[in-house]
């Protein structure tokens, strides 16, 4: 996926907010986990409770470091059939997730196959995404939110899921590599605007979706990102549970907040957040918000910094005033 197509990041971002954009997110991994023990393996590995869903549904979840509860990866799980799941990690973490699952699979009736290179993942997102996709496949466009369904394109079996990373309604389609270029062309011909990595980042930032390597991982946990809802606290065990429970009980950890600044100058990752003459945290992601027309940021700060407070961001020795605001910065009207 390029940073931007010739139309530019702001145009691509606006298309997703107002109509429909299409993203090639084939860098996402796919691990097919199948066998009588597939549910047992994933239930014991990931934070969320698979018992909350059923075949034909998707679930967002985390894999944690066993000692620190730092997020090794945030993952979407597609429950395909009773004994088959597709685990979708972030690109650079596919190998690490595969290794952990493999280490937990000893003695279980389960197989794990990396099918990343055999398919493309294409995300059609925006208020008119389902109408656009419907011109290519009515079955694909009809999938419910966080549900999955098979469909065929040019006689080849594909899968669609009612998921996305933009803050808008949309569908993500797993399409075999043999027909992926034709599928992309068909979606574009139906009216979707090709969008790149730049728009994907500004869209997810406005929606306040944490990004691995920024608000997750690198010592940051599920709780710090405000994602305690992806934890099945009643599960007796999952990787990293004890460490996460210790953090929950002890408190006093930095938490993710939203920062809003006046003007177009955006905060940037790594800049220090100041309050009361002292350092209270740092920016983890920052950019100009095309929808709001000013700079915004996610930051990890002391849990004593409330929404409504005014802080400063250290921009190469100059303090930029910022307001601590409720998240998300933007919420779809759909």
C-alpha cells in the first residue's frame, strides 16, 4: 500500500468520510487454525472470550507478553466453522503470533497454516461502501457488522467481514491472489477511491483506534490503551493474564488520552506532554485532522490528567497549548 495515490491523502481521507475508499491491506497476516482443539488453543492464548461469539462472527482481541502484559499484537479472529478459525495479525507480527500459537499447540489436535501469501485483503470503507461493493458482489456487501460470510468472485471463493479500521462502516474482503487485481479494479470501477497508508493513519487517528507500535506494544498494555473491554476477565487463563491483573489491581499507570490543538500544526510522536511545570507523558501518534481542520494527537499520560485539562506539548523547546479531550475525536454518523 503506498503512502498516497495521485489524488493525495486529504482527498482520500475525505472520500472515506463522505463516500467510499478502498485500501489494499494485504500486508495483514492470515493464520488458519483448524482442528478439534482450535477453540481451546485460541481461548487460552488471546485476551478476549471466544465464548462471546460463534461461527460466522469476528472478534477483536490481543496477544500479551506473559511477563509484562505488553501487547504483542492486536488481532482480528474470524470464526469460520466449528473447528476452523482465521487469525489476522498485523503484518510484522505474523511470525511472532505463529510462534506463540505453535508453542501452545503441543499435545493439541490442531494445525496452524500461514496463508498470508496466497490471498489479498481489500478494505472497502465509507458511508457508501456497501452500495459500491454491492455492484461487485451483493453477498459480500450484505455481511453484518463483525460477521463473516463467504462469497464468490469470478467463480473463486472469497470471504467478507464487516470490519474495518477507519471509523466508518465498511467491509474487508479476503480474496485469493489469482483474482485480487480484478476484484480491486471492479471495486474502483464501481466508485471506490483508492486510498493509501497516509489516509488510513489519519482516519484511524480521528477514530482514536490504537496502533501497534504506538499505543500498543513496546511496554504498553491493553489497559493503558483503554481497551479493557477486549479482556475476558472471567476466563481462568490466557497468556499474560496474571501480569494484566496485577496492573489492574495496582493502578497508577499511564493511560491514553486525546489532545486537541488550535491551528494546522500537528503534534508528533515522541513529543513531551507537560502540565504544572512537569512532564506528565508523551505523544504516541499525532497528525493534522482533515475532518476537524486542526491538529490532534493520542498521548500516554499520568492517570491524574483529566479530560478538560489544558496541557502543553514541547515542540523543540516551544510549548504548544493543547486541550485534553474525550475520545474519539470523530464518530461516524452512520
